[in-house]
């Protein structure tokens, strides 16, 4: 049973939207679940998804009423770059704005649909909604992602991401200058109690570790710093939440960036620049790199390297 007390951030929202958020399903699926009598509000069976709830309301959802959605279909119009391909793995360079796999509110036009158009053999590798996917990038992030073409490759790669033997290096531009040139942020991450759409540092969250190193301090038009970040775990929005937690949110991050200016960016300055893993077939370590995309490189080129006198 999914049971939540409605946070202040969702005060006045319709029940169907609340169910969609809490159960991570589409709005139409939320309506179906409500109509099936599988949702209770303050102990009573809900009869309409149009009902608006107030902060503190108790919402219970029976997950057995959630049916499997249609699997994603192939879509040749989805654009992404292929860095490497062999019989077992595909390494792609994901552009910013492209959602990796279908989810609530994003059923079509995802990377998975594009992959199915080019590599139909990944169908049946892993979960039907996420064929071939063994790790993810936020929609707003760009960079490298490895996809499995076989069940054996998927199992091997998932194990490497779980035991942290797969390596991921990110380029990030943050507000301010971290006092320590190198550090490890070791703070658990979970759903934000005040806003279920966001993640936060919470005591009872899942363990999360991010290593960072300051590459360069920049000074104008604002004090910002270019960092290299390495993930030791893979939580949702991990780098964004951790850097915000130490007082240095990503430039361009409207979700965690405290409503700061974006310096002209339309997405967070976060790029998966390097990916390494032991190849599932040979065990040989392979490493792939990706240059900064134009929007991020262009912003860097405008920033002042010298400290103002």
C-alpha cells in the first residue's frame, strides 16, 4: 500500500494529479486507479479524481490496481549520437532535453523509442518500459550512457553500477567557490518532505556519495566554479542535490538553484563527460569520452578567468 500525508506543496491539487505523482504513473492511469476504488482519502474510498485535497490529508493507493502500460514503440525521429556499438553494448551521447525512458507525463519520444528504432534487438532486455537501460541521466543533463543489447550484458553492467566499479565523471558549473578544492559529499538522499517532485538531503534517505574537485575558479559576470564530479552511488538528482546541499547549486538549475539567474542556460550545467566499465564480454576496461556540448562550452568561453582587481 502506498500511503502518504499530503505535503503543503500539493495543497489544493486535484486527487488524480496527486495519485499520479505519488504512484509515478500517468494522469490517465491515476484516473483508472481511482475509478477502480483503489484510492482512499482520509480512510474513505475516493469517487472522483477532480476532488482537491488540503495539506495533511491522508492518501492511500492500492498498487495492485496499477496495470502495466503499453511498452514503448520505435521512433526514428528521436535524435542522439552513437559513440560505440558492438554485439553486447551501445554507448550513446544523450543530448540535453531527451528523456531516457517512458514515465509519468513522458510516454513518447524518449531515448528508448529511438534506440528501439535503431536496435530492435534490445526489446526484452530488462524491464519492458526500459529495454536495455542499466543507468540513467536526468532529462536536462547531457552526455554518455551505456545500453545493454543482451540480458547477460545488462546483468553484468547493473552489477558494476551497483558495486561502483563502473566509473562516471561529470563536468559541472556551480555558483560560488567551494572552500575545499577537493571533497566527498556523503549525505543520504530521499524525497523532499515538502515537495514529492524534488529530492533532498534527508536523514532516512538512501546512502549517497559524490566526489568533487575544483577545476577552475571563474569570476565574471559572477563567481562560479567549474567542477569535476564522480559518482560513487547513483541516486536521483544526486549531483544536483549534493552540490546544493553544500551551498553551491548548479548554474542553470531552476529546480534546485534557489531561483538564481541561469546565465543564459536553458538547463542545468551538468554533462556526463566520461564513462568507464569492464566490458561484459571480455572483462577489459573500456573508457569513453564526450566533449562539452555547444551551449555549455559557449557559456564557459564568456566567463572571466582573472580575479577582478
